[in-house]
């Protein structure tokens, strides 16, 4: 029996109708394409009236297939599937044709765009006739969640979920949670102490009955899919037995090996070979850095082991792999600072008194190596003048084209701290001052009144090549003051470089493990930049904080909470729908060659050794089609993407070249095979 | 290794020491240089500011002269290198101009397809193609004890050239570390020497030259290494005038980097063109290095 197809062409206001003659496309399809029972155009198909049009036609005309030519299926496929469902038609018998993003928005010539829209609609009509009714599947959602990264975003997400009563695994690669926020002195614009507002959250996480904290641990492998992920975590050897350690700190105190702390202290202070990164570390269990420990270097010492009152030191401890099962994963892997050595003309690493912003945070932190005293590298001289350079590695096509967003405010904050703690003159070199959140502009205005000097211009170089006696022994900042329109030289004692915020070096690799992608810059890609900022294209994987893009503390906290809310919702619902668009293997024809087994990016094909055939694990299959095209016997078919559907679609697109009488003699299911 | 060689006018006259030392050093390193037959002047900085089409045609003639046995052209002079490289790029990017240049070349029975010849600076060839292992293996007189200040000038580091960091180049620094010298990492190594400003406004030019001499002097350099004839001329020949103008007493020898590279390779100083510079370099080099063995090689 011939199908009865309903075709609906959307104007989308003028978005489509402005470039495509939608009335003509609808009329043409109704009059010229076989099996079309109804063909209409409508101002906004996605409106409730537009949906009702579809529903009524299905009931009234007994439509068996529906084609909606409108925007991207990303936006409204669900809408029209629901409309079909409401009218009693299986939702997978509806096909959406994108004549907006793929047509009206990208073409200038109205006649050509209309011609293309006809071809696209015709393709969908031919395809939809071969579509089959499918039933979605539902899987249970594991109530546990994995949060990767123990910075402020990850901590917030963890607490939200744990407080709601759900189990959370929090994995952090450093020995303590806290992230970069633990390193800062003050936070803008309120100037409250960073540690004072962070550490209560850290200890809450550390003590929470619903939180399993895995620090000094790395994500190793993720398999499974939304609702039931299987995750392998590598617990790196601390060389301290976690359960035996009381955190007394005697080992740290007695350790004879002092090394430069390039992590927490950003190279400004020292730590021991056995250490906790900072006094408020959570958990209070130290780790041995095997790179610098005397025992690991030359089998001598063991002072920590001898002095530990609970015998918690274990030099033979090995990395351990931990398997966990979770329903959802929140990535909160954070950022790392730009390597300011990449801009050699700013002198970092060559000129002693050039600092990175993170170094300066430690320098003016009361708990830092100088107890908060702002002094030059000689350890005693207070600077009389300080230059703060904005946009180091940000807004720079040679490094990162994006704006790091937070550095203007951080630079203002650091400038304020210099003014507050010293008598130094402060110069801030900026391109544009970006202070666009609540109370930020007010903070800027306040600082303008504090006597800081602002120079609008990109710094050309920081040099010690004096040209005048007054420049001798100083660092000279050369910059065009673009407000005055002149090259100026500013001799100062100290320079602070506001380095860009960059993605973690292994962000891409971590993303691949979870099946999520990165933007060109290396930030995780959200499902929708405006309307779905914490979900990703992979169901069950969410992102929060700076791993998704540069942001400040309030925004990171908001995203952490948002991701937790999304996960909460899924757990409360208990079940998650899985698209029935999956591959199926015809076991009769399967030779058991196993080529498809290794090709599947989701590990969704298993091999039955007894029956000597491969089978698709439906819950894991994403319907990507890799196995379908790889099978040498051609016995794997992809639901909703069968050969028959694809060939029909191609024939439909080429309606003006394709002669129906040729097709009549051709079985669409037969794929040409060369004779043996 | 085999390259077409474009010496340029300066290397035939004021900077003969550069040409002499380039030939001696590359011969010692087993690099074959085949001088272009009948090459002409690159026009320096002046042609381009007068008439772009004429400038491009004149330079393109040199590119067209590179025979089919060579696909790489080496130019030691910074201005020649930049002009040749720029012309190749202009011809590739501006088809209309290329048509006119083609007609000019055709009148002389020549033709050139942009991109056929890869224009390279001498430093790039030594650093990249010859490389550290081959150079280190040939060092017979390490330069230990000699403090050298590499001076890049402003032309060869332009972004178009791509072989070193345009803001803070380091390749010449690295090469002299291979040779055992104490390399002075002074901040003005890519600042301008003033070029032809000496002919236009002496006070401006002298100030630019003074900045370079002063910085190298503050960093206690024994000698400044140049890779551009203009830079060498300005720093060396005007050093006395600069001293007179500012009341300073700089006495810094300015040599081409290939001259000192030749010393490290054990080549006789006479074959390297020493003695042509106004502030004599030989005494300081001999006194800092073990005088007796300098130049005792081939």
C-alpha cells in the first residue's frame, strides 16, 4: 500500500521565507512528488498552531509519514516527534529537512535557494517512505555521580549532589582538593580572603558521608553510557597509607629534603619531599614526591618512616586501579596558566623582577612564602613602582585569540593590594578594561580614585636596557599610550604579567576518554552555547567551570551547581530514554570475523565465542554507523539509517536527473556488487 | 648540501669580510655554494619605496637566474634576503603584478614561477640544515672565555621569515653556545641599527647606534656579531663618531658571525677577512682565546 506523506514547509518568519519561496516549495511537492497527500506552508511550524496542523492532518487524512522542512533537527526534532506521537503516529516516521541552516541562511540567490529546498524536501519524502516505526528504550540511572576535578566548580557540584543525598566520587589529581582558588590571596570585587571562603567547602567535602574523595588520582578509562558508566580510576601511590595516617605532620617536619614548590607556591616557596600542599589541605594525608625523595634517589634516609607514630609510611606502595560505576559524570577539570616565557620580549625568566600573576598571588598571600610582604626577588627590597601588564597571551593572535575574561579584574585586585600594602606607584597597562559583572565596574571606579595609573596600550617590551640615567637599574616598560598617541617608557622595579587562562594540557585527551569534544582553543564544547551550557553532546557527561571556557569564581560556582542540578534531575527521574537508533547484526550472515569489534568507538560490540558471531550491546550503541559500513559481509544494518533509506534519499535529492522508470526496475535494497 | 648563492653588492665591497668568511666556513663544513651567474643588485631598501613594480622585476630577475639544479637560494645579507623572500611572496599573491613582471622577465628571455626557489638566510642553513652535531664535530678552537653579543638587527627576524622568534630571536645565541662562547643575552639584540638614517639625520642614527653599543657594553661583551652588512657598518664605522657625539669611549669590535665561526673551525684569520673592521677584533679574540693556537688550522 502506498504511503500517505504530509509535507510541511516552515517560513520561520523571514528566516527561511526571506530566501526560499516556501509557498512554491510546498505547492511543488504537493503537485509533483508521488505519495504526497498533503503539502502546506506555515509561518511558524514550531508554534502550537503549527504542531496542531500536523496532528489534525494525521487524524483527518490518515497520514502515514510526515516531513517537516524547517530548521535543524537539533532544535525541533523532538517537537515534531511529539506532535506525531500525540496523533498516534510513531515518532520515527517523521523526517525533518533542514532548509534554514543548510539552505536559506547560507545562500544569497533566491531562485537557487528555492531549487535546493525542493531537492532537500524531495530527498526527505523519498527517505521517509522507507522509515520504520521504532520504540525508544529506557535504562536505569545509577544514583552515584563522578566529579572530575576538585577546584571550586567541582567542589560545588559535589556538595550540591551529596547534600541532596546522592553518592559522589570526587577525583582530584593533586594531593589536595581546592584548585587554583586555594592559591589566591583575595577575591574580587569584595576582597574577601580566598582561603577563608574556600576552606569551609573543602572540609565539608572531606567529611561528607556521601562523598568518596579520591585525591592524587587520575581518570584512567570510561566505558558504558548514560545511566551506567563504568570508570577506572588510577590511585597514584602516595607512599603513605591513607587509613593509618593521622595527619600529624611529623614526617613533613623531619624530612631533610627541601625542594622548590612549583605547584602550589608557583615556584615562590619551598616544600619537603614528603608534603601536604598547604596547611588546610584536604585530606590531611601527605604524599611522597618520588622525584625528590632521598630514599627513591639513593636508598638512604627513611627519616619519615622511622619517626611516623602510626607506621603509615610505605615505600613499596604501588599505583592502584579502582573500578567504580556511576550514572553521570561532571567534568570540572579547570585551567592552567599561560607560559609567559612564550613572550620572551616581556622578560619572564630572564629579568628577575618580572612575575607571573600566580607568583604574585603567592607573594602577597599572608600564608605565602613572605607572609604577605611584597618584596623583590632579593627578598628584602620593597618595590617603589610596579607595572601590571594585561592580556599576556590573551587577545593575541600569536597565542590565544580569546579574552581570558578574569584578568582585568584580577589585575585591578592585585593593583589594589600593592597600593594597600606598599607606597609603590602602580601602572596598569590594558587594551580594554573589561569589568562587566555585578559590582565589577564599581570596583574599577573605586581603584581609579586610589591613585593607580592606567595606561591604554599593549606593552611592546620589558627591558633592562636603560637609555637615561633615571632608567638605570630599573625594568623599563615600553608602551604606546594610545590615549596620548605617544611611545612612552616607564621605569619600574617590578612587573606583573597577567598570563592567559588556558585549558589543561591534557584536556583533549581527557575529553576523548569521556567521549566529549573540545573547541579549537581546547575548551570543552557544551551542547548549546546559550541554552544548554553545562550538558555536552554525550548524554550523561556534563561540564562545569573553566574547563568549558575562562570564567571567574561566581560563574564557576554557578556552573558547578547547574551541572549538579541536571544530574539530580536525571537521578530523580530514575530512567533515561535511549534513542532506538542502533546497529543490528544479522547473526545468520555473520562470519565472526570480528572486524567490527575493534572499530566500534563505544565498545558496544561483543563477540560470542560459542556461537562465533558478534552482537551489538544495544544500550551502548550510539548508532554512529561505523560497523555498518565496515562489515565485509554487509550484514550489519543501522536502524533509521538503512541502505534503503539512504539510497532513496539520494534519489530524492536528484529528482530532476533521476528517471522514475529506471528506478522501477531497480530494487533499492540491492547494492551493486561486482561479479566474482 | 648544495645551494645557489647570492652574495649581493655589499659583500663585494664594504663587507668583503662577510663574503670571504661565508665561503671559507661553508667550504669547511662541506656545503657547496654555487654563485648565481650575472646576478644584479637587490635594490636594498630604496627601490621598493620608489617603484614597487621595478623593484619586484629587478629582484625577480635574480630568482629567475637560479638554474634547475638548485631549488634553494642563500643570501647572507639581511636586506638581500628580505627582498628576495618578499618578492617571491608578492609574485605568488598578486597575479596582476606577476603578469607585468613576467613580461619584464620575458624581455630578457627569463621566467620565474613563484615558490620554485626557496629563499633562505645563511643562519637558517647553518642552524637547521648543517645543524649542531656537524658544527660541533668540526670545532677545533672552542670560543670559551670570549663573551659574544649576537646582533640580529631588524630585517631577518621579520615574521615573514619564520625561522626564529621575531620578537626575541635566539638561534645565533644557540649556535655560539655550540661553539663554547659565553653568549651575552642582552635585551636589544633585535632592535634597529638605524639603517641609512646616518645619511638623513645623524643625531637620530647615533642615538640608535649608541643604545646597541651601550647595552652590549653593559653586559660586558667582548665582541658584537652581525649578520647584516648595514648593521656591521653602522656599529663599526660610526663607533668613533658616536663616541665623539656622546662623550663615550666604546671600543667594541664588530664582526660578522661567520668570521668568528671560522675561528672556531680553525680557519686562518686572514682567510676570514679579519683586519677590515675599523675597531680591530684580532687583539681581543687572541687575548681571550689561547692566542697561539688561533688560526693555526687550515
